[in-house]
């Protein structure tokens, strides 16, 4: 995998993780409320998802499916744990740390030729 594709996949993963943070921050519970159209966090989260999706499709065509999908998904899981801790004060327990380490080992094994 080229360094450019590696960087693109990392950015895509972070965009998706940040999109989830913004969607959670939007606090939208009822989709029938017209105020959702004025919620900046909802718009930011949606925009990041859409932009990340199109960039991800491009990355899928540039790289191997068996590398692109596991890498982006794994990195998104890892980023979500840290962003949840940073923005929402969610706990990072030893079990979560062990899971992150297992994900990192799995990513390494998948990316190794």
C-alpha cells in the first residue's frame, strides 16, 4: 500500500469518527422536529459522512479490498474510543485498551504481505 493511500485511509477513518462525534453532539432524538434542520452539528456530521464516503469509494478502487476495508474500519474503532473519551468523558477501561491493542495487531497482520 502506498503512503498516499495509507494517508487517505487514515483521514477517511478520522472523518467518519468525527462525523459520529458531531452526530452525537447534535442531540437529535426526534427526527420529526423541524429544528433538526438548524442543528450545525447534524450538518457537520452529515457533511463529513458524505465527503468521507466518496473519498472512501475512490480509495476502494485504488487499493485492495481486503486491506482498505479492515484498515479503515479498525482505525475508526480506535479513533472513536479516543474521541469518546475526549469529547464525552467516556471511560477508557483496560479492556478497551486491550481491544485497541488487539485491533492494532490485526491491522498489522492484514497489511503484511
